[in-house]
């Protein structure tokens, strides 16, 4: 179930090995993304594309848009 979290909590979770998933299109991901984030564009987010995620670690899904 999705849960909104604040920046400090994201930083703590990433330090504790949480996985980051950026859901913007590939071109925007390549232009700028958080360190260690993987890219799965939102329209492609499904069981098959998320199979590479480790099931025993938290996942933080985000969309960074500088506009």
C-alpha cells in the first residue's frame, strides 16, 4: 500500500538499503535522477518490470519533476 513519506525518512530508508524507483520517462531519468535509483517509467510499472526488485527490501517509488 502506498505511503507518503518525508525527505528525512527517505534518506534514512535509503541508508538502510531501500530501493529507489524513478517513474519518469527514460529521457528525463537520464537527465537527472537520485543516486542508485532505477528507472521504470510509470506506464511500464507492472509485475514483470518490478521483478528485478528485491522482495525483502523496501521500495520507494518517486517522480522527480523540476518544473
